[in-house]
C-alpha cells in the first residue's frame, strides 16, 4: 500500500497514534498467533513438549519482539523522511533474519537447544513470524498515517498562524 507523501516528499505520521496503535498491534498479534497455534496443532502432529510452541512462550515472545518493533517504528517515524518506506524495509530485513535460525534448525533439528525439536516444529515457528510481521507492519504503517482530513486541519492551523 503506497503512502502519499506531503508537499515536502515526507510521509506524514501522527505521532500521537503510535503507542496506542502499537499496543493494538501487539494485542492483535498475540491473539492471532494463539489462534494460529490452535490451528497448527489441529492440522499437524506437532510435539506437545516443544517449548517454543507452548502458548505462554508464544504470547511472551510475541509481546517482547513486537514491542521492540513498535519502538523501532517510533524512532524511524521521528527521524526518517519517509518513515513508512523505511520501516517496511527494516521490518522485512528483520523478518528474513528471524527466519534463518528456524530454517537452519528445521534442516538440523538435533542442533537445537529444545527438547522435542523436529523439522516440522521449527517450520511451524515460521508461521508465527509471518503472522506477526503482517499484523504489526500492517497496523503501524496504516493506522498511524495522517489522513487527508488531518493534513487539511494542520494546513489550516499553519495558515492561521
């Protein structure tokens, strides 16, 4: 989804929305990942004792890493001329890097530090990364953007000053 830059070529972020949208994105990601976990266990024979697939681990790690993503977005929104574009690039690189260990462990499950680790379990973890990426990047880069009405009000305020 393209974001229309302002007259200076900058993408406009409503900084007041970042934190509540971030909390919403974190909550949505946790719920989505727990629903996906339920679906994965219904569709595949995954090891019940595999620690990264435990509901608590999924919820905790989703909260921690998505919070980091929200902080990165806030920093990028503050300093980048095109924060949406920059954040999407940063998040995509982070996603790709986050997939590498799971892909490696899917090929070599015995190299993993977790009991019950098997290829299918490590592959299942990739789904959580993708779900979180889609929900967090999607929400942050759409719900924090100033819409046309916001920009009109801002222009009127500047003109009146």
